[in-house]
C-alpha cells in the first residue's frame, strides 16, 4: 500500500473502500463453478488440505464452531460431523451467492438443525463474545481488506482456550517450485477460468491475490499481534498452502 487510503486488489492498487465490492463481484461471478474449479485447479489437493485442517480442530460432540468466509461449505460440513447433533456450526460469508451454494450443499448432505448460514463480514463478525470453540477461515483471509481487524474479530468470538485455524495459500518453500507455480498460476489458471467458469479475469485476480498475501512468517506475526497465543504454522505441498493456528488465552 502506498498510503492508508489504498490497498491491493491483486496487483492493482485501489481505494481502501473499493476492494470489498470488487472481491464480492469476483465471487458472485465464479460461485456457480467454484467447487469444480477448486478440484481442477488443485488436482483435488484442496480436499487433502482441508482434511488436514479438520484433523487438528480437537472438536468434540457438543462443541461450537464458526467457519468464516466459508463459501460453499467444505470446511463447515466437516465441522458439522465433528460437533455432532448436540453441537452447533455457523457458516458465514460476506458473499450471498457463495453462501447460498454452501447452504444448498449442507441441505443436500442432510445437515440441518445444528448448522446455520449467516451473511457476515469477517472484519466485523456480528456474533457474541466467546461464542465458539473453534474458528476456521479457509482461503478467505487474503480477500479481506483489513486483515488485522478480521483476526481481532475472530479472536473476540472465540471462547477462552479456543483455536483459530487459517488455511491459506502461501509462499512455496521447496527449491525450484516457485517458478513452476508462477507459470501455472498466471498461464493455466486464467485459461481454466475462461473455459470452465467463463471468467478469466476473476481467476487472474485470484492468482495475483495469492502473491500479495502475507507469507508464512508475516502472517504468524499478525496472529501474535492480534493476541493469539501458541501461534504456529504447518506448510503443505511445499509451502503452496499453509495452515496457521493460534489460541485465545
């Protein structure tokens, strides 16, 4: 950012107040093909990354969980299974089109009664303090304009002892991987977006937004600055994806 009134939208610099609307337009455009594109873009690896995240929640039946920017509900479905019929899961997203897809997928999977879908801004979560045992955000933080505000908001709604889990694209650490990953991201992804989702520009933005997102160490410090304790991260797929975790004490 060149000043406090501007921020990144991919490789563009835009007015701070403009980013949210532009991100919303991207996801409204791709919502219908979002899940198919995730499988194609990652060769199915996103399912492994999400399963690893779910394996570390430590959720038990009767507990509560919030999936922020949860979109079409992949993590939310796993959370519902973990908390059981006596628990509660809330799926939130700022984008109504994505959230509608998530709600439909949950209903199609027979999940109702202990799960709710709410349109909500990650920076200003409209939930009571100390409401959730676990908060997850998968591939959503990089699209948030004010990331520190979102982290503080997620800390606020966690119960004491609760865990935040941030699953996000990050900086490849395996030697030689970054060049191949860049070539794939900036050449193949827009082509897939063009032919499958009929929207090359949105997938070009998604590739650019990954490059503008804080790397592993910077995001780790952001969690600590927001007030999370025992913060750490786990690299996956050579650092293409990282899972950051922290606790409220």
